[in-house]
C-alpha cells in the first residue's frame, strides 16, 4: 500500500459518553499506536492496550478505530498518534524472489517513521533558517547546567545561568499543597535557599513555625487560594528584618490548636505584610513584641481571632504591653484593615502607631500607649472606648462607642469625627486635649449664690435653708423647726444670730419654670447657649443668679466672660456673664459693674402671664 497522508496524530475532547474514536491514518499493527489521556488539570496518562482500549483496522489504508474501555470524561483530551518501532526486521535473501508487498511494507514503515519523527520535530525549539550557522545549538554539560536555568548568550547560543527569576515556587522544593501532606520542611527549605518564594494555589499543611529570613519575600497566589494551614500548637510564622509576606491566607483552624499567627520579635523591623488573610487563630493574628516591627507596613489585611467577638478582649493585632512606654519612637503603619467586626487592636506599649482607612471594632489603649493616630476609619461595635496614655489622635472617623478620656491622659485630639454616642467624657480636665463634637443638649442647674445671709436680711416670700440656728427663732418666720437644713418660705426678715442660704425654686403648676441648654466643643473651646423661662411659681431667691456649665473651665484659666439678654415683664435688658475662676463649673450673671443679676435687679422678675414671660438668654465660649 501507499502512505498517501502525512497525518500521524489525532485528538478528541471527552464528553463522558463516547468510547469509539476514529484513527484517520494508516498504521501497520495494533501495538503501533500511542494513546494518551490528558486530564482537565493537564496530567497525562499513557493508556494500556487491552486494558484501557482496543484497536481495529491495523493494516487498513484508511485507518481504524480505538475503543476506550471507559468513555473519557468531559474536560479530558484523548490523543492518538502513530508509534512505530525504530527497527528494520525485513531480511532479503540473495538470489531469492523479491516480494513486492514485503518491499512496499518496509518502505511504508520507513515513511511512517519519517512522519513520526517529523511530528515530534515540529514540537521542538528550532533556530530560524536565517540564523548564522556558527551559532552553537549544543547545551552545556549536565554538571554545568544542574540547578540552573537555560539562557541564551549575547550571540544567541544556549548557556546555563543561575536562578534569576523573581520567584521560586515552593513546589520546586517538594511542597504538595493538598492539605494533608506536611509541607513545612519544603517551604522552609525554599525560604532558606532563595530570597523570593512563591506559593501557588493550594492548601499547605504547616506543623512547626515557619521563619521568614531577613530580606526574604514569601508571595502567595492570593489570600483566597494560597492557604497555609496551622496544624500544631505554637506560633505559625516569624518575620525578620526587611522580610515580606503577601497574597497568603494563614488559617489558624479555630480552637483546634494554640498559638499566634505572625510574630515580629523585639529588635527586628521594616517588614511588609500586604493583601493577606490571617484568621481563626486562638491567639493574636499579628503580634508585635515591644520594639519589634519598627517602620513596618501592614496593608489590606483581613484578621480576626476565632473567639474575638466584641467585648472578649481577644484582639486581632496586639502590641506587647511591657508595663512601660517604649523608649523612643517605633512607628508601625496599618492601612485598609478589616477585622470582621471582631476585636481589632490592643496598642499596649506602642509608641507611634498609625491606622488609616480601616473598619475597626474594639480598641484597647493601655496606660503605656503613646502617639496613636487613627484617621479615616469606622470604629464600631464596642459600647464604650476608654482612651488611656498620651498624645493620641482620632481624626475624620465615624465613631460608634462613647469615648471616655482617662484621668491622667494628656494631649488627646478628637477632631473632625462623627459620633453615635455623645458626649465625650473628658476626665483629664486639662487644657491640652482638643475635642470636637456637634451641638448637644444638656440640662443646666439654675441656683443662687449659696453664701449664708444673716437674720434680719431675709426677704419676705423667698425660700431659704437654715445654715446656723444661733439665737434666731426660725419658726416665727415660716420654718417648721429650728433645725439646720430645714427649708422655709420667709414670712419676715428674722432676728438674732442665725443664718440661712437662699434657695431658687423653679416651681411647677400649669406654667412651670423651664431651663435648657446646648453646647458644642471645638478643639480647646466650648460654646454654650442657655435659655431660662420664669414660671408662675418660680422663686428666684435673693442671691446672685448662677447657672451650671456642661463641664468646668480648665484649671489654668482665671476668667472667661460673655453676654446675657434678659426680658423682664416685656422690658429688654442686657448684662454680662462670667466664669468666676479657674476650674469653675458655673457662670454668674452680672447686671453691670454694679453687681449681680438677682430677683429684683436690674428689675423685679415676676410672673406676668403665659403670653408674656420673663426669660434669660445667654451664650458663652470658654476654654475647656
């Protein structure tokens, strides 16, 4: 026969049902076909004649059929090619007959071998026809090329060169990534061998601490596909100077094992953690020993402890608290942090920590925390946030918990934020905390000067409280008894050596007296606005009128003042308001330089009618 076609190979896509596949080329024997099944993941398996398939059509010019025992599945590829032995078995005897068929079959076999070699040659690298014939195509010896890459010289000849690619795969060192095989040794060998290690998609079982050496990068295929599975009791990974990890998922496996995720030890710094997921650890996901991680950057991190729900104090990111402030600045930078609504940061003894553009839950400042800056973040979940330590700033954030500033804290700045729970409680009471909040309502307390008045000066109809009985018989002027603390409405001026202090009564009835106030804070100042309406049963007492503030003036400021507007029975009066001294938490109303505003100065405060009410309005800005 003739070999009229140059085809020596066919391929088919499996569909899970087809078993018979046409062989469209001439082949001499069933054994002279090579059948290979390629899986959907690219794994090739040579099929066995008589076990995996049968053949018909050997010696037929138009070809034959390969019938698979099991239909190739969808996604697989079946390749059938000619596989002729490179032998010559025809033996022609001298002076014997020359059978044409025997001769032709030998020539057919040679042609098939030629086609087989040509098909294989088509899959090889070749030099272009126009390349110089002086270019060597000989590879370096096995000793010269072992453990190296194929490279081409400046003239285009093949040479062996050391590894210079950006990354070397952990699979080159024996890692499997099936979630079952222990890949610890293979990954550590890769880290110890080269400075750029790649982790392909897969699940890599880790059974002891991985140490990322200095100046080494461990790069994963992505934090959703390259998973390191924490499978032992102990910390999973340590980072050294200038070491980096990115694109990895460190899975702590919940409460199954103890230990932290990534640990940065004392004295090492300048690490980078980028686009990683460190979750479900039974301790801190990222732990910094004091003075560890200086100048490090953590960007685009998902991290949460397995039992880190709000209020648990199981924080995702922890900086060691040594009981004292870090000596010197150790800046650590965090951006785009997501802790799944679980406890986020414990700042410990940190000094210079920066957090931005993150969704945060519980935060913990210790007495040793210093210089923490949080900006452009959402702070949620925890009911109350206690700020301790000094020199902290929160700016341009949306804040859910109510904030309390600890008594000894200093230089705290909370500015440009929105708040779900006001007011901010500033227990530090110094003039170095800068706090911003929008207008808040509060209920001022209106009273009169509590300085006791002597008997003989009491005003008929005013309310008093006995301070000293002395020789005064208070029962003669309205008191139920001559007892210190008893309140009474004076029915006379009194006599003797006793004293009593005036009491202001707002009063009830159909038209009660009303007082209200609002305030806002901006930096180191508070602005307050107060309105008081006299009721039909209001009794203003006899002393100078005082009104409480939302918080005290700072204790190193001696005086602050403002204006007061009064409508008394339809007549308008203006006066002054002052905070009388450092640390005072009330204001005094002044008529002018002649004295205080009282029940009868600048005019007699009386109830006129529901439509004509006497009132006082004032505003004041003072340092806080």
